[in-house]
C-alpha cells in the first residue's frame, strides 16, 4: 500500500525532529517519493538479478529478460518456461538461474504465498522469502520496503546505508551493525523512510 499524504507528513515530521543530521538531508533532498513495485514476483526476480552486480548491469539484464518473456510479462509461469541456457543468454549467471527457477517453482506451487504475504509481520515475511535459494535477509528487506511499503525496515547490512551513515555521521570507516543500529534508533518507527533518504544522499553526492 502506498503511503498516504498524512503518513508521509508524520514520517518526515518525526525524522526531522529526532535527527538533526537527517533533517539536513531531507531539506536538501526534497519530498519522499518512493514508488512501490506492485508486481511482487517481478520485484523478487529483479532483486535476485541485482545481487552483487552494478546497477547498470542489472538494469541491462532485466531489460533483456523482460523482452524475452513478452508478451506474457515476468511471472512465475513465464520464468518456468525458460531453460537455464535461455536465462544465461540474457546475462543471468548459472547460479542465479537456479535461484530464479526455485523462486518460480515455490511461488507456482504455493510454498511462497505472494498474494497473501502482505498480511504477515516483517519477520514472518523474511522467514517465508528466505526459503527460496538465493534470497537472504537483505533481499527480503528490499521486498518489504519497495513492494509492501513497510515503514519500519532498517537494512543495516546494505552497503549504501552503511556508506551514507559513514559520510553523514563522521565515521572514519564503514560502521558495523551495532553502530548502524544505534544511529537508526531515533528513526523508529520510520526506518524505511530514513533509509530512503540515506540512499538519496549518496545519489546527490554523486551528482
């Protein structure tokens, strides 16, 4: 579910009041305009493809995969019809081809109930999704944020989040888990919104 205007206002008011450093990032970055991915299966496929490769490379592979499954679109059925060789031909590694096949099978047979998964708690969603080969906690957290629109997710293992915290909060090196959690403590219950602004701060720095 997309954030309502009221929810956005509450989140930004809370973050601005609780963290002066993040307040500056919000002022510089502008409105919170996270766009949710409504197609849940496609979102997970794209998350798997994006693991450990550059954003540019992932985007190119996703584009070729989308073209390969036309006109049906990216669904568990269309992926199941593809062979490992066909997946590798668009740039997907053999290992990730196994992951995608496992995801498609588990969704198709109901082991992963994507149509009902939004009713579960954050931890229950993570538990369900990590049954799939190649899906770890980080990928599940990206799904919680970008597909389910959960506001209270803090992916402390994310390299972008750790880099942004290092830059913004004066760490000499990438902060560890305990340091990240301590920085994020005032953000609750809007850790996802704060994380979005951390990623945004890196975009602005590159520009």
